[in-house]
C-alpha cells in the first residue's frame, strides 16, 4: 500500500484533478498531497470456482466505477486475498492521468518500492525532475511568444478545418461486451527462477 502511495506522491499527474471552466475550458489542478483510495477484500474462505467468479466480478466492478474528475487521485487500488500465499492487486487509473507507458512506470516503481521496503534498504526510484506540467507551461510560453507559429500554420494547412471541440467526456460504464478487453496474466516461477531474479 505504501509503495503505491509513494508512487502517487512522486508523480504530479497522479495527484491531478480536472474541472471545466466556463463552457468548455478544461483546467487541471495538481494537489500537493492526496491519499490513494485503497480497499481490501478477502476471498480466501471461498472454494476455487466461486472465488474465481468473485474475483472476476470484483475486477469488472472496479474498472466500471466512475471517477470524480475534480477529486484526485484518479486512481484507486484493491488488494484481494485469494489465500495465505496468493494476492491480487487491482489498480485502476483513469486515462486522463496515465497511458500505457505510464501504466508500466507505475507498476515498475511500485514493485521497486515494495522490494526496497521488504529489504529495508536499496535506494528508491528518484523523483522525476521534469513533470508534464513543466512541459505544458513551457509550451504555452512558446505559443504565446510566437515560436511555434510556423509549426501551427503547417498543421492547420495539413489538417484543414477541424470539427468543433467535443464536450468534456464524463465517466460511464463501459459498453456491454467490452469486458473481454481485460487481461489476466498468470505466472508461476520455480524456486530456482526466483533465486536468479533476486
């Protein structure tokens, strides 16, 4: 839990909330600190078939739950105990704050922080020195100072007239039939393999 919370603290995008200003301007606000919503479920007392069904239902329910865009973090976690030695960590992250590459970074940093905590040593991943908000701020300066005028003109000519902006999307339950887009990867390692990973 603390490993994942540290990752949230380490990345401004994971502490961001969004609201619409006026009729269509989307504004991002990054909080200094947020607490990651964390739940725990214990399915260990269930027989195998009902436990697997309950886990699938839980995952489906987690990914179907809407986020409040204005209340960061747009991320949550649920730790599911399957047995004394088997747990499943379900992490939900809204696409406004994390894409596929970001997902990989979240997993890698969480695992590194967890491993460091288990060893009570090892340096933790460094905080990023450049955040997306820094990039966005400097990009706005380039636009306001005319440094991107030629680039903007090129893309306007290339793309032609653009359709009007779509309204800010709200969360909703995924369409029926999309549950098959979820993936589960089962991995079993032998003791010899585990030794080599350390």
